[in-house]
C-alpha cells in the first residue's frame, strides 16, 4: 500500500472504529477508548507496574487493576491462591470489599488475605471519605476517584445487606463492551449512605477501571 493511501486508510479507520490508536486496531492492542496521547501514558504505566514486579520478584502493595488486560483472570487467581492458602474450595469463596479510609501512603504492606486495588473511578455518584459511603456527585462532576479498596476473599459469605449497593465495575465507559469482550468485571458492594440502594440503581452508578480521556 502506498504511504499516502496508508495514511488515508488509518485516518478513515480511526474515525470509524472507537479504540483505534494511531491506526492500530483492538486486535493488536488491549481495549481502550483513550486518545493516542492518553493511551501512550496508560501503556507506560502498565509497563512500569509489571516491570517493577518482575525486577523485585514481589507483587506490588497496591494493584492497579486497570493495568491488567484481563482483570477477571487476576481476580480469579487471587481467589484460587486464597483457597489453597486456607485449604478450602474456591467455589465457596466470594469477595468482601473494604474501602480504605486512609491515604495510600499509609498502606505500606499488603493485606494478609486478598489484595489492595487502586485507581477506580465512580460514575453517577460521589464518595464520602469520612463516612465511607456513596453520596450525590458534586455539580458538573461526571466521575470521581474512589479510595483504594481491599478485595478480601471470604468463605460462605452471607447475603448482601439492604444498606449496601452492589455496584458494577466496568473495564471502560462503554458498558456494553466491545471488540468481542464484555466490559463488566465484578460487582463491588458499597455502602449506599443516606438513601436506599435502589436510588443508585436508578442513577446508573458504576465503577470504572479506566476513562476515555
């Protein structure tokens, strides 16, 4: 293909197909809705996370879940490790979610069980750090960061309380997914605050692992 025609083809494909960065389709890179500049920074952060992990031979204290191309696989591996550690069936394990009330600088060591997950965003709600619960978002605020969450495997967990909202977590803002893969990752139980959980259901409140900017 001639250089001039190749440039035109890339521009046309970039306009038609979301997730195309510099003419590279999803099949050649991990799914993303970011523009090229943001996508490049995102890629560098992924390389840094895994590079540091490989150099030290120790997993990070805080895991950036969005840095995994298949985060569900990572979460399943954490459950499997916990099952072996406690000599129980992995099918009996589920997640308990504890939102941190301290700054990440104070989380110096990994938890005894499970993992610390950082870098998630709330869409359709805000977060009250003092009371550790959902609140209405600030005016003109589309998304807000949520503090680090402790994903803790628990055995035979009881039914979720009515004061909790089972908040869906998505890989990227397009909740229907794309490129042949779903966007849904996991449901995270968050305190619904002063309103019942169905208030946030109607709001369409969700957690996002990455943004489109």
